């Protein structure tokens, strides 16, 4: 692997990091365990091909000259794989000899309106009950009929609003002031006509037939589609990964080796660690209907260092852009000790609060 560090480079980087520049050899004599932790990032963009055919019905006489034709079985039609597997692409075809026109089921490009049954209007209530008399006492003289009621004429209800001239029988002082003797309020939508324009057809009784684009003719043909769909995949090793702080630092400052493969079965990068070989081969195995791919490797030689005279820290050394970089984290031993101290402090706090209470 390119940009890997020797053990001497690793120990000297740790020496500088701990404030002892030039004492890498001394650290080796004091005791240091160096463990290689090679890091690998792999992203794969595969282009997966699917081929489908279906009957198509389009309105009018559309121009299909821009669509390439195919003959026989669509599976035998040659289509170049995409140059960029990371971008999906679709190619439309027309089966040669399948294009024909036919009259539409509509009438002259229009279809009868089912909403209004071709009348162009919808029924509307001519009015609503008068909010004052509720239609029950519109006129004390004619009861809203325009003719004198039979029987004794009723006297106005004491305390009721003053009556007005009736619009039906024209008798003064007998009609409800809210409806003038009609018993209802005229509908503001239809203005009392009882009919409104059909909103579906605009009052014409028929509407444009969208299926044939209003032409009265449809075009039928068999369409073929070849789709190249990107299917991404990824692999990150080792598993489990190094601590989060280490991953962040290597991502920002690591001198990663980058290798791109564009063919299935291409030789793997020369610096690939043997421990990663099986997982990488499995990830790179060709998928069904794969026509092209782009596999991008990111490789970094990371070394884990544990000093025998410092059991509280673990040092991670890796090639950086300007030389070796070091990231130190707490060791498992120190983490467990810190957790134990925190737990003991919590117990003492609880006991103290209990004694005070």
C-alpha cells in the first residue's frame, strides 16, 4: 500500500506527539506494541439494465420520428452501457411496423358530460327558508300564496317586528320583513331560476376528450424501454471500526491512496490488505443484469500503538498530507476506571442526600 509507514516512522511520530522528539528508538527499548489496522473504504456504482415492452395509446397523431425503432425481440436490440454508471439513463424505442391510428370512442374529440347529462345545467334550490319566519308565517293574509287565506285572518304576533307589504298578495302590514311574504330567501347563485351552469363542461353539455387530445383519433404502437439504473453499494473496513475520533481525523487529514476500477474482474489494488480480500471480493461480485460499474477504493495504513509505560492511552498513527499524524484516545482500562470513579461519586452523592434528608 502506498504511503505506508515503517515501525521506526510510527514510533518517532508517537515520540514527537508525547513531547519526546527524536526518542523513537528509546520508546522501542522501553516497550511498544504496534498493531497494523489497515483502513479501507469502497464505494461501487453499478448500472443495472432492465428491458420492458408495453402497448401505448396516445392521442392524435404524435411525431414518433425521434424514437429509434427495433425489430423482433427487444432483448436483441444493442444499447451501449452508460459511460457514467453513477447516472441513470432510459432509452425509448418503437417496435417497427406496430404504429397505427384508429378513431377514438368520443364524438369529434368531445365526450358527453355525465355530470349534467348533456343539459349544461345542474339543478339548484331556488331559495332557502327565511331566517326570520322559517317559512312558517310569511304573511298573515295569504300565507305566502298570493291569495287570501281561508278562515279567519291571523293578527300579528305581539312584540314581533313590524310587518311590511306582502310581495305575493300586496296587502300592507301583513308580510314578514325578512322575506316579504314569500317564506324563503332567493338563492344568490341561481337568482331563483333553479338552475346553474355545470362546472364540469362549462354549460356546453360536453367537454374536450383528453385521451385523444380533442382530435377524435388515437395512435397505437408497441413501446420498448431500456433502462440503466444506478445501484450504489459500499464497504468500510475494519469491522468494528477504529474510535470515532480516529475516523474523523483520518477522513480530514489522512493521505488516502485512491484506486478506481471500471470493469468486473479487473485486478485488485496491489496494496490491498489480505485481511480485507474476502470481503472485497464478495462486494465486487457481479450482480444480475449489471452492464457497467465504477468501484472506488480508499486505502490507508493505520497503526495502533500501545506503550508499556502508558497504559492509559492508545495512539493511532497514519500517513498524513505533510507527514505522519497521531491521534491519541483513552484506553479501555482508563475508560473503565473513569466510569468506576463516576459511579462511586454518584453512590456517595445519593448516600449524602439520604443522610441530609
